[in-house]
């Protein structure tokens, strides 16, 4: 698990890398506000590759990925799921 800095107001941010099968990993970014009311799992669509470990997801053109701060500001935990590393 790798904790990364957040631009979100009062949200904790965790990046998880999970081994899904031999030589393949998948990354999941969890941003959690102080008083969460629900979880939202956000898929970017298309090929699903949002490069969570590079930080480039911050300026992603996908509406859900780009708007996740709005959800966090309204006390939703956002969970971004990247494409598997072999895709």
C-alpha cells in the first residue's frame, strides 16, 4: 500500500496494488473523506487505463474520474479502478 498526497480537502488517499494473476497487477485508488456516507466505485470506461501510479489520472478527461472531488466533498468514498497491468 502506498499513501499519496491529496489535493482533496480532509480526505485520506490510498493507492493499492493487487496481484490478480501471475505477473499481472491492478491498482485501486481509494479517497475517503472524514465522515463518509457511502462508497462509489468509479470505472473510467473505454480501455480503463487511467495510470493511477503516475498521477496523470488527476487531469483525466473522463467525467467520473475528473469529478471525483465533487463526490468526496459530499462525503462519498471514491474508489477508482485502473485496468490490469497487462492491458
